[in-house]
């Protein structure tokens, strides 16, 4: 029986397909990834498993036209932190982004990003409409604010909607948290295939050649440091990571807005000072929190 993996862009559907192929063949197969950590090249290997990006209209139609018996698995996520990671993944190495960091390209030039991504995006028009900016090189604070908007309205995003759709099926769900932890993933795949396979080196490659995963760890370290009063320097964050940190603390404190200029905080102490000494006469919930109060009332 053919296995079918349905995935949300950025959730490692092609990587999971490769592992299913390895289990089918009772060995770890040869593999290759691009410098960006893109596993799309492994999609073309034809064994007993196929995978479909369900945000892609063409692939969704291919899935809908499938006939014959098959068993379906869906990759899902559980937290806003996971959503941030998925957003980073498909922006950084989605489409035809094989060699360069998509996020770095986006931070440098919209033209450079769209040229290499080769998939139509709405960033240019959204930035023009909401931020009244029509240039190619977008200021960092505008990009950061755009991603804060995406986080605040995450429930409208295609990835969030797909995740909700997947979970409604309720069976054969594989969590992103399982995929990112070798022991959990091995245990799950051993159970699915009723055999044991050591793919630790492959999994290590997934994590080590993975800029969004490195950003995920940095963001967690910074948030933990702010909340425990530990002062550490803030270095190497991309605009999505900066936006998620702003969103996290706006959501937590509700009436403190993080509308920053191009420069981000230099240390976690700076963030703590910003929160502790935010002017009382400026405290007011973000308008989007008020608009979507049913979601943010908790």
C-alpha cells in the first residue's frame, strides 16, 4: 500500500518522505540537500511514498486525483513557536531557493528574493498598501512590522488554516515536535514500519544544515533570558525572529507596543528595561488585539 504524506510548507514533508523511503528499503539511502537546507531534490525518488505540499494548488490537485488504496499521514504543529519556525522555513528555502537564504535575500532586496524564489508573493503589494513604501530595498523596521502583523493574525495564514484542517482528520498525525527530535521520530517510524532503523546521522544533518532551527534556538534563549532576568547579548537574529520576540512580549503584556526603528535591542536587559519602563500614558493594546479580542482575551 502506498504511503501519502500531506504537509504544510516548511514542515519537512520532503525530509519525512525520504525517511519513509529509507524504511521501505531497510537502509539509509544516499541523500543530498542544497546549501539552504532544501530537501526538495529527494521528492523525485520514487518508492512507496509520495508527498504533497497542500498549500500548492498544483500539488493539491495531484493529491485529489489519486486513485487506489493508500495510507495518509499529515504533519501538524501545536504552538505559535512552531508556526514561527514553519514561517521561517518556507520563506528561507521555499520555492526554488536552493543556495541562498531567502530571508537574507528579502532583507536585502525584494527583487533579489522574487528572482530566486520564482513563486509569486504578495510582499511587495502588502508593503506598498500598509506601509506606503514602494522601493526594492525594504527598511528593516518595515519588514519586522510586516512579520509582527503576520504573527498577530496567524489564524488567517494558509499554514495555520492547513494545520487546523489536518488536525480535523484526527488520525495518523505526525507532529513537528516529533520530526525535530530524533528519539521521538525514530520511535514513531519504528512503530509505523514495525522495524528499527538508525538514521541519526541524517537527522543530525537536518538540524545542523538548518538556519531556521538555529534561529528558533536563539529566540527561545532570548525570551527565557528576559523572563528570568538574565542579561545576554542579542546577535544574529533575522527580521522574523525579531518580529516573533516583539509579538511574544506584546501578547504577554498586551498594552505595550513594540514599534521599533531599524535597530533592534542589543541585550536582553534592554528588552526588560523597555517593558519595565514603558510610559504609562502610552499603554494601550494593539488595535489588532482589540479587533480580534475573542482570540486574545485569554
